[in-house]
């Protein structure tokens, strides 16, 4: 463990020192994407205006890896009796996990630290500070003399923000404070203590956090937008309808959206329907212990995802050619390795074909592989775990503007000339 | 920090400061969250970029070396885009665009004519391969190659009528070409309808159906007004206009050999309206073969204006050939130089620049010559060979894939007494009739006799049943030469009637069938074969439908399942498919129709139930199995004979003695035919004794042996004359290994990248096994439809029709012919790929000339024929050479050095490195921090650039020398022709002058004649001058060289 600690310390120490001298007199922009998850965190940094837009996945020190994946860092901190936070387990220190769930206050049944001591905000800030220091240190150690030394480094940051919380301003404000405080501390050398965290958080009240983040080129980015931003800027993007199912450890997010290139106004990601339910991999494991649990679970999963697609089909965007050509569905998240989830998603195709007069089904598509992603330590088939972090590493100005379901009105079918489709009543309607 | 962004204004051309390959136009400047951004219109998208990341585009493009010097590297994708665009442009001289673009299996020798034609100064070629090597495929590969390079659309195939369907099937199944069989009227209408002509076509015509009638040029209304005459007049009228056909293939081109015939006339007319003529003929190529001249004079009349020109060229070639042999044999420099001296003494080669280069090169190399140097010299000599690029000749023995051993066994069935009685009686009747009546013995009697030795019960049954309705049953001779279609001899019913009457007195059919010793032998053979090869299939050949019907009945009765093909079976293809695919169907009974143009290489055994007396027929039968694609090392040929019959004698004294079944007979059909036509009457002559007949057989055997030997010697001699080109074969194999063809992966990448750049929203999904699902956007479909409309082409493919996903097989076409429900085959030739390449060129994709820094794994480089390369860092320069002239050609060339020691690496390795970077290279972002880029630029200037300049100068020199030498030879031939004609006219004038001295009426006439002749002489000189000027233009070539890219590669273990 000492070696691991030393390795981490070297990173933290390097983060506290200045950027390397520039080889050329020009700015080099570096975007750090932080996908802070309930159980693990992924960080990818990118040079978007350099040849090939190289993106570096930041490896997690071995001692804090999640699922034995080299680029997944466990979302956990240790607080010692001396009041100092650390990422690695040490004697006498208390471990804290699940603080993201608590911060968002969304799912008390599955996480949330309900005990005295540091608050979820404090734990989140401490954790993010340490993770960002570790990432910055690694980037400077590994690439400071190389790609990052080409010009004068200009850092910017994108933090993933859960799609389920898109409309909750109070929640967003809490998350902004944590991110601002963490960024304020990231290049400072002093130990991350509970006291320091409390002081820093206290200095970011109200609008200050937002202004600070703006000055730091830091942004909260909806995760759904982050998941598709790579696709939105890929050759495969089209101004049409898509579906996305994000299977997490805890929850499953399903949504339908389209991408519209508004030329001089940039890309817009319009979300037609979105639902989130506790149907993730952990929930699946739990329900398997109960009689009839799996059947009920699969039914709930089907109902949730089908409802998203069907409501889009009949109310929100019935004219889309996808109902004839087939609806592309992206499956993302660490949970897509779960056989049950994969099978239920694949069964959507036949279900939609059986229920649509136009004959189009659902076909699963992969998000395009991350361009120029340097992530040599893991197998290519596990790279999908970094998809959101990779999206977050793109410049914020490239991220599509997200329109929420409430911004998009239902399609009004003309009652005078109902089409065949409009006349069709499916099993789901009766 | 520079503040170049301050001076940027909307409308400026800009690029990223960090990535000079990303260029666009600044549309507007906007502010977001306190930062200034430029909205940049890149060629394919509009994107916000921080203003401080932009800089104005330099007024003139920077050379790759400047970008290298400043460390402004771009990613490997840029290199791929640059080179892909050039590769897909279809002008690269060293690419084989036809490779992998068809369903034909890969055999290197079949690409030899493609390379020859591309190098041919006239654009025409004679393919004179031995039989069974796939001349049809070779011609179709030429068409594929030219289509890919020049977007050709109009193909005409001329062949004997009997081969029209075969051509059609082959073009469809292996090349996906929808060729239609046309007569003169239909061809005329095709050529007269501008819309159909523009759209393109593949037409197959029988030579007879389009051959002009004798009085075709009498003029409209005054002579023949048939479709053939009108077609001939159209071809003649359009001689000076745009070519009507892009490629004209003439199969069995030896039918054109006689310059007095109308077939020859047709070829002459076609040559004037066709861009490329491809002649196919298995005619032996040797010095005494005047056919060669006849064909060459049609292909290249400037070089072969008369027979003496061919002799002259062949004579001049002789020392070149000897020099090449000497080089390859390991001869000394002195010996090689001696042949070169001899060559230069030929007036035709005096001052030849290629030979002068060769001399210089020879002088510059110290002895002993290395294998590589010998190969280089041999290659120069092959190119200098005056026939090298006009004739392509491959012999069966040169083709590795055809080295199948033939295991030949004869089964002699002893006749029962009853069989002997029937045989003797009927043979005597046949022979007697041959002498007592005036029946042509060679055809009818031989046929009758052969039917008897084929199967006695079948023959008897046939004759008894056919007394009233005799039909020609010999399928061998039923396949008549189409040129002799009007001379088919109809059999004389009286012979059959006589035989039927005689057969009544003979043992009954039932009795003969029961003791049929030949059939019993066959059954034994089949039982043994199936015991040894439980899944094997076997073909039983017979020349007679009567025998086949008999065998079918008897075998079925004995529990053998048989497929049957003969002239009366309508859908032979379906029967053959069933025979190939149905594991229960193990025996194919086939007449001679099954021995022509049908591929049965999935079998490895055949039985000749009867023996065609002409060995070429047996060779054709064996050729169905012993052909390209036969994977077994050995095939079995089982010959069944009645013991002590005419067949037995012929077999023993001809076939066995000359080992005719053991070896492929090449192009000796004519030789064998001539000898046998004189032998057959003697064999049936009742006045000859048995011994005399045997002597006659021995004489024939000896005569054939002598002729074969002589032909082989002449062939061997001529083999070198037309440059068999083992070096060409090597270069084809190298091209395949070095990736100088468009493979499936490259095509998929290209389509994906171009679609991605130009039409975002389309997607390609890899469905494995080489299948891809392609979904297009409405935008690209609309543009594609418009592109087709402008070119007058129909929307025939599924891909590009609409936005529904289409399952495609990209790249190498596979399997059998496409049909509904099968994946669409998308090769370089697919209209959608052509559309994309056009759009990419118009949009300037791949136009950047970059410096690239990349990392690759050693394994990726070594997989590309560069096994000797070790880990390290390398600098590679890639240049584009363009040669515009009669045909525009491009070459992409590479030179490289190891950065560590500055030593040059072989060109092949440099090319392999570039290929590896294109396909598997990853960005090397800190290259400029690790390496001193200024020093790299110096290395390029001092080492790579001079190397490339030197190579370029040599290549220009070589090409100019080739052009100049060729034109010089043409002009010399022209001069000789002019001198000969001038001399003749001058002599005539001299004679006339003598007459003028007489002072009578004859003198006046002579004066007028002298004046006419002098005018003729002046016209001759004038015509000569014009033609000479025209030929001299063929020397013009504009060479250009430009730097495409410089690549720094880090090769890791």
C-alpha cells in the first residue's frame, strides 16, 4: 500500500506545482471531463484543438480502482482522526461512500450516508478535490513535457450532472458549490482537511460558485448530453430521433431525443421523453432473491422503456421516419454487461415491429468509439465505461443545448385527415 | 503569446494553430461566457473554436517539410485521407484496381494481361494463353481495371456464336456484369440511341451476326441495306469521332487472321471506334505462325504495317531475349554486353535509349551481379522487348496452381463371344459400306464405328429404334465450327437402315445388355471409387446420347443416382448446380457438351466411357477437372475400352505412346486434327490388312510426335520472344502483398470517412464476415440521384436508392452471383463509391499536404512484407509523380531513413511503414518534444529529397526513353514502308520514261502516267510527313513531382 500511497502522493505533489514551460507561444486548451458516479468516477482529459484531438483517460491508482478497471476510481473517501481526507484506506480512518446519492438526495434507499459527521456536500467536495488533484498530477507527470507542453496550458472542466436532476435548481446549486470548492483547492498544496473543506465551501455561497466556475471555464453538463456529444460531433450524427438507455449500478435512465443542427446557433438536443427508475444492476441483484422478483423486475423494466418509446411514437414525434426505418437506440452505462438488461433491450425490436403498422423496429447502436482516446491499460471491450467522461472532455461549446421534455410540445395530429398510423390502436392502448 | 486572433475578420480563411490540416472560413466572431469564439465553417461542418486557437491561412500552401521544421504535425488520419483520395482517384500506375473487385478467384497470371495492357503503348493487347488458363477472366479483369480507372461504360465482346451464352454467364456470375447478347440490328440501335449509349452497356455479339456483308461499302440505297451493312457503315463513318466502344474483346481472334475476310474487315472497322482492343486466342505463338502478324497488325498497325516489319522486330528482339536469359542464367557482364552489342547493330534498335541506359547501368554495377541487380536488369530488358506489351502469353506449365498430376488408367474390357460377333459383323459392314458407296468416311463412318465401340447394346438399340427417324447423335461432331455452319453434313439414313437390318440377325439386345462387359467394368470402377472416396463425385463422359441414356437407365437400376447433361438438356446450369450441391448425387453422365466451358473442378475423377479419336476432345474433357481451382494434387482419368478394337489400337499406339492423357496439350489442336483427318479413312479401309493399319497408326503417332516436338521447340523459342514475364508475375504477387489494391477494410474506411465528412448522419455498421449495414440520409440519396441523372445513368443499385439500411458486402466480392435478398456487393466500381470519390475530389478532401507524427506497433509493419524492420524511429517522405501524356499516370513513391543513424531503409519497407501508419497508426502527440524537428527537416532536405529527386529523374528518363524508342521504331517502319512504295513508284516512272522515247501514242500515255505517278509520289511523301508528325506527338510527356507528406514514425516492439 505504501507504494500506492507514494504514487498518489507524487501525483498530488505535482498538481500543486505550476504548469510546464510552453514550447510554443500559443495557448493549448485542455478540457478535463469528470464523470462523478455513485460508485465510481471516470476522468478523461482532451486537447481538442490539437491534431487528432488526443484524449487521455486518467488511470486510477491501483488501490482505489473500482471493479478492477484501470480507469474506474472508486467513489469513496477516508477521513482520518486528524481530520485529513484521503483516497486510500488507512488505519484509523473512516470510509465514506454513497455521498453522491446523498448529495442529490434522490434515492435514500440505496446509498446516502445517514450518520453524524461530514455532510454529503463536504464529502463530495473533499473527494472531488482529491480526484482532481490526482488527475492533474498524473496529466502533468505523464504528458507535461510532451503534448501538454506544446503551448501555454489553458484548463477547462466539465462535470457530469445527472439527467434525473435536470430541473432541480436547488440540487444543481449544491453540486455547483462542491465543484467550485474542489476547483479552488485543486492546485493548492495543503492537505485536504475537513476544516479546509468547510471554509472553502463557505466562501462559495449563492451565485459565487457559478461565477467562479465561469472564470475557471468549468461547467455542469447534463449526462445525457455528455453521453451523446461525441456522437453529435461524429460523422454518424443526423438530425433525427434516437433513444438512449443508460443502465447504471443503481438506476436506469431511458430517454428519446433528437439532435438538431441549428447551424449558427449550434446543436440542440431535444429530449422528448425521459424516465428514470431504480432498475439498475444492483436492484436487479437484490430482486433476484425474492419470489417472482425477476419476473416483476423485467416487467417493470419493459414498461418503463416501452412507455418512453411509445409515448414518443404516438404523442411526441409520430412523423419521424424512424418508425418506418427503425429507431436507433444507444445503450450506455456500466450495467449494459448485465444479461437481463441486454436481453430486454434487444426484445424491444420485436415489440415495436409487432405494434407498428410502419414496420420499423428498434436497433441497438453503439456510440462511436472515442476518437484518439489513449487508454492502453484496459481492454477495448470495456472502453464503453468511459463514454460519458469522453463526452465531457469535449469543449463545452460543443455540447448540445438540452431542451427538456417540458420545452417541447406534443405533436398535434390533424383530426380531419387521420393517417393509417393515427388510426392504429396498439395492444398498449387497451 | 501571439495575438494573431486580433486581426481575424469574418470571411477570412483560417486554420487551427495546433492542427494546420483543419482549415476553414471564419463565419463570425461570438462571445460566450466572457470568451471570444470564432464560428468556423470547415469543409464539412460549422464549429465554435476559441479565437486564440485560430490563425490566418498562409497565402501559399506550406510544404510538408516546413510543417515538419516547425513541429506542426497532424494525426495519421490525415495521411490516410491524402493517400486514399489519390488511390481512389484511379490514376495510380502501380495499383491494381481490379484486384479484389470481382468474384473471380485470385490467380496471379490472370492479372498479367491487365498490367501489359496498362503498359501497352497502343492500349491494345493480344492474350495468347494456352487453353484452360482463364482467358475470359483475364479479358473481364481488363474491363474491370479500365472501368475503375477511366469510368468506362461500353464493352463489346465478339465471339463465336457457340460461346455467347458462356460469356454472358461468366460475366454475370464472376463480375456482376449484366451483358446482353445482341445481333447487328440491336447493336445498331444501341449505338444510335444517345441516351442508351451514354448510360453504357455490355454487349455480346457473335462474330457472324455482326460481320459486314461483302458489299457493305457500296453506299446506302445502292447496295446492301442489311443491319450488318448499316452497322459497318456506321463504324466507318464514326472513325474520326469519339470512340463508340471503350473496350472490344474478340474471343477466338484467330478467326480474324485472314486479311481478306470480312471478319478481319470488321475488326479493322472496330479498331477505329474503340479505345482498347483485347484479342484472345490460344493460337501458338511462334515465328512461322503468320497468324501472329495478322493479329498484331490489327492491334498496332503503326508498328506492324507489313509482315516484314514483324520479322524485323522479331529479329531485333532475338539478342534482347538472349541477353535477358543470360542475365537470369547468371551470365557475366561481358556476355550480357555482347548481346547488347548485337542488339544495337539492328537498325531498329540503333540509338535505342533504353539499351543505352541498360549499358550505363551494367557498367556501374561491379561483378558479381546480385540477384536483385539481375532482376532489375532483366526487367529493363523485358520492357525493352519490342513485343513485351503487345502480347501476353502464359503457358500451363508457368502456372503454379495448375500443377496437378494426372493419374491415367486404362481398363480394357474383354468382349464376350456375342459381343465379338456383333462387333466384327458391324465393323465389317461399316467398312464395306465406306468403300462400296460414296459416303464421306471421315465423318459418318467414323461416327458409326465409334458409337459401336462406345457401347454395343446402346448402339444396337439405337439403330433398331432409329431406322425411321435417324438423328445425329454424336455430340462431339455436332459442335461444329460456327464458321462452317453451312457445311454441316447430314447423315445418310441408308447406313443406319442397313445396320438396323443387319442387327436383326445378331444376338438380342437383352442378351447383349446382360453380358455388357464394358458396363460391368464401369460398375466395378464406380464401386471401387465410392469405397475409397465415400464423398467423392465422378464424371462419366460419352460422346453419344444413346450411350448416356443407356448408362443412365442401367446405373439407376443398379442403385446409382446420376445427373445427366447432353445437348437436349435445356438447363444444364441447374443440373450442374444440383450435381455440385447434392451430396447424394455422385455421378454425372455427360456428353461432349459438358466438356466445353463448364467448370467441374470440385471433382477429381473422370471416366472416359468411350474414346474420342481426336485427343483434343479428351483433353477438353479432362480440362473440366484439371483446371484452375482444382485443389487436389492428383486427378484420376479412367479410360474404358473394348479389348482388341479400333479404339484399343488408337489408344495403345497414340494415346499411351505419346502420353496424351497425361499432359495438357496446349494449343496443338490444329496439328492433331490434321494428322487424324488423314488417319481415319485408312483405319476404316477394308482393303488394308490389320498390319497395314497398325503401321499406318505408327506413322501417324510418329508424325504427331514430330509435330509436337517441333511446335514445342518453336513455342519455346517464341516464349522468350514475347517475354513470358515471370517478373511480371512476381510484381503482381508483390502488389497483392504490399496492398496495392483496394481491400474491404480500406473501402469501408473510405466510405465511412467520406460520408462522415460530407454527409454526417449516415452510418456503417460492421455485421462481421465482411458484411456491413449502410444507412444513408435523405441528403446523400438526393445528391446521388442527381449525380446519376447528370451522367445519364440509371439508379440500378439498392445502395443509394433510399434511406432504408442496406446490407452490403464491401470490397472483395464473394460467392455466386448476386440476387434479391443477398447482400449488395459494393466494390470500387459501384456507382455509389464513384459518386463519393467524385464528391470528395470536388470538395478538396485529402488536399492537405501534411507532416504526420505517428506511433505503430512493430507487428503492424512486419505484417506488410517488411520483416527486417526493427523497433525505432523513422522519417518517411512520400511524393506524388504525375506523367501526363498519351495516358495520364500517377505514382506514389516513398523513401525513408532511420532517424537514429540517418541510414536509408529499403523503399519497400518505407512503403510498409506508411501503410501501417495509415491503417493502424496512432497519434504521437509529443513527437515535437521528443525529437528535434529542425534536424528532421535537415535530414529530409539532405537525404530523402535528393534520393527522391534522383529516382524521379530516372523514372522520367525511363519513360521518355520508352516513348522515344517506340516512336522511333514506328517511324523507322513508316520510313521503310514509304521507301518501298516510293521505290516501286520510281521504278514504274523509269519504265514509263523509256516508253516516252518512242514518240508515238504510247509515249503520250506514258507521259500522263508519269505525271500521275509523280503526283502519287508527292502524296505519299506528304502523307508520310503528316503521319510522322502524328507519331512524334506520342513522345510528348509532361512529368511533375510534388511532396505529398512527411511522416515521422515511432515503431514500438
